[in-house]
């Protein structure tokens, strides 16, 4: 599998600026979900730190 950044295309429905290629779409979906989960956790931690700073 490979991962690459691309130039964002305004006419694309999904708005993604990256692409995955690989032979197993289910594996790509699992990895995308793992990235999504990590991003949500990072955002949660940032919100937590911000709330601690503001109190």
C-alpha cells in the first residue's frame, strides 16, 4: 500500500488532498479509520489542554 498527498481539487466531492492505493480496500479502510481515531483523540487532548490553560 502507498500513501501520497495530492493537490486539492475544488471540484472533488470528498475534498481530500491525499490518496491511498493498495490491493485490499478493507485494509485501506481500517487504516483510514485508525487515522481518524487518532485525529479525534488528538483533538480531544488539545481541548483538554486548552480548558486547563483557561482555568
